[in-house]
């Protein structure tokens, strides 16, 4: 049963005439006989990922249910904009909001401000200038399952990323309205999610005051022109274009201004990377100097063909995918069909802004039959290039040159 | 193999009865894995989703009870299944991180058994933990129980017969949860002598079952049988109100440790309760007796999200919080 989609698992109970309970479990899904590895089982065979359909979402790759972690299938990366229902989902603690009354909801702006605010979604829509940005939201641990040696954590493939048009208000406008006091150094963000056990650190993030006043940072109440799905942070979430999704606090409830360092596990202990340009370290020599993860490095991913696909020899195949970086935009994408010996420029799609996915396509007509390693690499407008190898203990910030294996037949 | 298809659980005291509201939500899409609700009777300003629920089939192996009262309070077993293959040392480090960093109340002596269990059921070659989606709750109407006391006595007599026919196989003839058919179930079948339930709570459970557990829906039974078995179950544990008001300490411990699942008012409606296969206990619908409440707080309820607290709360504190949760019940 391993690997079949599990969209309709059900358990049916009934009582037979003799009064015994019969429990029939119609189980589709992960086999109980092999350890579930997202990409291969214990015997090394490729296992098709399990999928699930959660509220307001389409079929997504299932990692976990409580709290939910759902991954976007790569086929969606043939388009610039990731549909709301296909956008990946990741929560840290299992007490996630499932019901929000917007008549009662208030976003608080408190702390070191002259005038604390309590704002409804209507207040945000009517009393502040609306702004929109197309921006990539990528989990810090996207592609973690490709780390070698493997690391524990959310075992994402490449689909913990999406691109959407976010509409909302500038964070700096909210802070200005509240009036930030002299001496403020940080701003913290807390959502509605809570851990089952209160001793677990409640999820919270912070930005330095300078970053909080970056005009690109917004509090978004719309995603692709619609309300946010609950699982993506309804009613509002923070959007920090160019930075990893860990800062994009969902179901945002409280913004607090601090004149001292805001202490939280989620900045001080978690989501940290080695303090060097690529965030890399060796399993044998773990870095002692670490910093909070922040901006996204340049990377590129294949959307099609799928890894392991069979390609017709002598026919044109469209190799497609996405590229993005931390906010300079994409200058060039190159594809190699010979394992990295030679590289060919891919055609870039429309430019939707420096924080957006940039589609790329490469028309490939393989002449010879056999196994081929297709590789892709991107260069940003800032001149940043992808790297060949990266490892760190938490499986963060992967931006190595990716490849897929296809068979030409 | 059949053993591993039986997930299940039975109404253990201390586990929530479903509020009618919850049943309506989960019943809204019995076949669909998940539903987004645009309920006609809810205000237009309310945005609500109903998460799909999953429960885990935990193969029998050493450390199962420790695992079942330590890990699944906070996260589902999918978290464990998706990890790469790891050594016992690495798993122990993970468990200790849960204890030290994430506040898991796991006791020192539970750590090795938990690691041993994971090594057996995840990294071993035998049966593995499997997660299954829980079917939506049944939605049989609940029979209102307002009846004359004399009728109830008569009903209870017939109810004992019905109980023997349908319930005793799991709950045991003495209703203490030790029936042969229930031995492999996790959570274990409820000890029905360990706490008092409201009429509606019993009727909800009997008529609609408890999704994700071995407690099936008996809603198709004749109304007389349903009424009778309800009357009988109520007699198994008469209400046992606390002698006096609970201590402030009990309330404080509750607020510090319990509210995110059981809710500030003990209704089982804390923010972390909604995603559970079964919501946390609603103490307005049930009053566990003192010994049982203390036992559950100390040891958890294996196979549910109720963890063991004996490493975090000493016996005095456990008694105080037991007194407190016993103070919520709405006496009839």
C-alpha cells in the first residue's frame, strides 16, 4: 500500500447481529511495514509521496497533520503565481486557529509606542494606504530532505515555497500611526497559534527596528486578490519580501515594539545558521558562531520534467522551472544536459518584480538515448550564484545547484 | 495484520464528550477528508475550517505506553515517521530536546522506553506506526433523557441486559474497561465506574460513537435500548461532588498547564483541542472521581493527547488540579 494517495481514508464501524463491534478500516496510504521515508523506503525504492486535502487547499504532499505541514507539488511551479489552494502550509505548534471572527479580531500594536493600536481588518483596509507586492514565501527548511548527511526536521522536498501577490499595509505605516518611541530597537510578532503545553515556547519572531521600517515589509490581508486561507494565516500575516517564511508570522495578532532585545526561543535558539555567507558548516565541526536566518539566497528549481521521467529522443522537450533570490531579481538561468560540463542559457519569463518567481524554459532536444543528469543554476542581478554543496545541522537555506535524472528513450 | 488495522480507542473518562457543535462540524462531510465550513447559522464575520483528524495505530512493543503518554500530546506520529533513519543516541537527543526545550512533561524514566519504542516501530523491521484518517462523527440525534426517576430505574434494569449484549465485550461485565475484545485497543476501553457523566454526554457517545476510537456508534439500536443503556451507565458511577471549593493553587496549576487544550473554563475548547482526533475533556459534561482524576493526571491516557504529568507535578499538586477539574461539572 505504500505510496498511494490517501485522500479518502476512512474507518467504518458497525454492529453485527451478534452484537460484536466490527471495525473495518479502509486504509489507503503509508505502509505499516517499511519505515516511511519521503523519497525512498528502506529498500531504496522510490515511494510516491502521500497526499492529503485540507480545508481550503487542494491535494498537497502530506508531511504531517498535527500541526499541519503540506507541500506544494512541483507541477505548480510552471506558473509564476502559486494558487492559494496549492500554497504550502507549515505551522510550528498544534494549537492553530481554525475559527476567526473578524468582527472581534483586532491586531494590536503595543509596547514602546506613544499610542497603542487595536485594528480590525476593516481598519487596515480603510485607514491605511494599500500596497501590493509579488513575493516568494519560502520555508527556511525547504528541500531539507535532500541534505546529505540527512538531518532531522520537517522532511520537505522542494515544495515548501510559493509565490503570491500580497496586498496589505506597510508595517512602517502601522508603526508610524502608533508612534514608535525613542530608543526602540526591535519589533516582535506573535500569531494566534499556541502550543498544547504552555511550557512550550509560543511561536514569535522579531525584526530589528530598521528592518521593520523597510517599506517592502507589509501586513497582508489579501493573497492573490482573495482573503488568505486559514492555513496560510487568515486574517492577516506578516510579509517580509526576500526573507525566509519564518518571519512571515501567520494569523498575526500582536506587534510589540521593544527598547531592549526581545527574548524568544524562536530567534535566540531556533532558526539560526552558521555565521558565514552560505550558512554552512561540517557535521564534524559544528559552527559555534550562529546568527538568525534572514534573506534567501539565489536558487532555481525544476518544475518539469519530473525527476525520473522518460523523454523521447529526437523530440523537443520543454524543461521548465522557477528561479528567485532575496530581492535583486534573476539575471540568468542556465541548464546543463551533460552533468555540468556545458551550460546553456534558459529563456526567462515575465518579470513580476524583484521578489517574485521568475519562470524559465529551456527547449531541449536530446539526440542520444540513455540516462541524463539535467542541472539548473541561476545568477541574480546582484551577481550571486548557486553553490555546489551545502550542509548545516538544521537543514536550512539550501541553494545548491539542483539536478534531476531523466531517461532518454 | 488485523491487529494493526484496529486503531481505536474507547471512551475513557477524562476524554471529551463531543459538544453538539463539534459533532455538527465534523459531520458536515462524512466522506470528504476535510471541509471548509460556511455554516448558514454562523455569522458572516466568522471564518472557520474543520481540520481532518488522524489517529495512530501504535504496534504493541516495549515502551508503547510511555510513548503514548509522552509524544502525541503535542504532535502526531507523522512527525516521527517522516524522519530519516536515526540511531538510538540521536533519538534520545531528540526526546531530550522535547523535554528541555519544548517543555514536554516526560519523566526521566520514560525516556529510554520511548527511544526503545521508536527504535522498534520506526527503525526496526517489524510493524510500524501508521496514521489513519479518522472518519467524521456520526450524527444521530440524541434522545433527550428527561424522564421520571421510576422509569429510569426500570430502564436501568433493561439497560444492564443491553450493556451485556453490546458493551461488555470491550468494557467488561463489571464495566471497568477490561473486556477481552478491548484488550488490544488504545486508548483502552473506558472504566465506566471512574467518573460521572451527564445524560447528554453518555447519550452522545452511545448514539454517535467516538471517532478515531474503538467506540462505535450504536445509534441504530432501538430507542428503548439506547435509553436503557444510558440509564444503566449513569448508575455505574453516581455523581460524587467535591466536598468544598477547589484551592487557588489548583486553579493556578490548571491555568499554567492545562488550558491550551481543556480551555480556560474546562470545556475542552482550548486552541490546541480542535485539531485532536477527539477534543480534550469537557469537564462540564463529566466529573471523574478523585482517584481516577489523580491517576490520569499522573499517568496520562495512553493513545490520547493527555500526557503523564507526574514528572512535572507532585502528588499534592496533582490532587489540587484534580480537585479543580472536578469543580466544573454542571450538576443536574
